[in-house]
C-alpha cells in the first residue's frame, strides 16, 4: 500500500488515498466515462487485440473450421512516473487560508483547527486534475512549460494520429473548412490570406507552417512552428488579414502570444459557426456504422466547436422565440457530442470508450501524496507538498477509431 504521510495524524490512510485517486481519476474525461481505467498497472501491461471474421458455411456432419486465422496483436500500457512538488511560505499560506475561511462580519470569524496541509492539497488538486487531463490526451509535448519530466508521454490523440490503422480524414479537404492563400505570417502575428470570409473575432484556427522560420516566443522556451500544427484564437484585422492573439493550448495562462521570424507559406484550417454543420455532416457520413451503433461510442469535439455548434443552431433558428437565450442540445442527428476541454483545437474523435485505456496504479508505492509542515522539524516556516503519480494511455483497435484532423 502506498505510504501517504502527513505532518499530523488527523486523516486515515483511506482518506489520503482518496486525494490521490482524485488527482489521477477525476480528470474531466475520466469522470464522464470517456476512458476505460485499468488500475494496478505497476509495469508494462499487455492489451491483447484479437479479431476475426465470422463465416457462415454449408451444414456438415464433420467439423470444418472456417479456415481463417484470428488476428492477434498487442498494445501496451507502459506506466510513466512523474511528480508535482510545491513549497509555500507558512505565513503566506495561512493568510490565504484565513481569507477563505473567514466569513463577512465581525461575529462570523472562523475559529477552528488550522490544518494547512489539507488546505494546500485542496488548493492544488483541481490544477493537478487539469494537468493530468491534458497529459492523458495531448501528451507531454503539448505543454512543455508544465511537463518537465524526462520520460516520453505522447498522449492518446498523438498515439491515435500516429497509428497506421486509424481512419483519418483531413479537415482541409472539407468545403469551407480551410483558408488558403498567401499564407504569410509576419513577426507581429498578422496572417495574410486571400480572404477572411467566414472568420470572426474569437475563432480558433490551426496553422501548419510549411515554409519559413517563424517561432512563437510567448513562453520561456521558444517553439518553432515549422511543420508543427499550432492553434490560436484570432481577431480579424482587414478583409485579407487576421491577428494571432492567444495560443489555444495556453488559454489558462491568459497571455497574448508573441513571435519572431516569419512564415512564407502555411495551411490554415478552422471549424466555426459558419462551417460547423457541414463539418459535422461530413464526419457523421464517414463514421463506421458498426462502431456508431455501439452504446459506448462517443463523438468527441473540442470545446470551441461545441460553442460554434450552439451558435450555428441559434443562427439557423429564424423566427424562433428564445433562439439566442436557450441552451442548445449537443447532438447531431441523434449522435451525442461530447465537448472536450483541454483538447487540441479543430480535431474530432469518434471512438468507443472500451477502446481507449488509461492505466494507473493507486495501490503502488510509486503513487504517493506527502505533505510536511517544517516549522517544528527544521524551523523553516514553510509547508511542502509532493505528489507522485503513475499513468499510461493507449488504445486497442486502431481500425475502430475515426480522427478528423489537420
């Protein structure tokens, strides 16, 4: 059993294990049942892929095998260990605790036991859940500023995209789903195209630079954009230009992006209110009926696409009372759409949840949660928190996955 250690003995081990389970298993897609969770993955775990046709034959008194060989492949859950470590100054932490605990009014002051270790955990648990959600789907490379561990962790979307058996459709092949033209990008982040028709402020575009040496310098470590699909919120500037405002995968930092160098050619794709219905129609028509008919089949869309679909429904509802006030149903021809936060922009995934796996190890020694108040031990007025986690992702049948991508 993992050793969960606190500076006091206020909590039982099972309650502390709950904090660890919350960190690893309460990521948004896990809570909604979009991943199949496999526990106790201590080392490489084999996921067997067995498939075969069923052939109907003539009756026979003697057994006659249908003559086909079952296809047997293996995929793996290779768990990666990574950690979160944070130290807070005691007086600053207790000030935050007091602000959250004291109610308005002089007679409502909080009077109770001060447990800063519990407060510190609850302060970071939501951030860790989001970090894990992004890691499970986008992988380590999507957030290099927060994922600084050494081991590779590609993430499910990258694994699915790289698989040769995945049924992939290019967004750029759909009518009205891409902007083509000069494709030039200035060092100011201004993109020049033939026309910005269909784009509005706040849309999310995905740019794949094919020529040039432009680099995004928003983060401490600059990222070269050549042949690397990157998504941005935009503002229109003129009829032929728009401004790259914020990196879609850095939205929680709320920092406007900066660049150096220029691009002379690029492919630019987008899904917004002007084309989302035609995009969903294209996706719906290409889903495998055998997979779509299964009860655990999910069609997952980025959060910005869900907003675009709601806007498109309102725009189509002419002369309908409350068209722009009532919430909209996220279904397309009876198929439920699952909005995915902390996801790649302009990608749509169709998959059965029984085909997507998340491996964790809640009972292993490598899944630990440790907090320490060091005032009595070392006279350092700090509180430390250390969370060690272990996870892996993969899928089983690539030919049962549909990816609408760049």
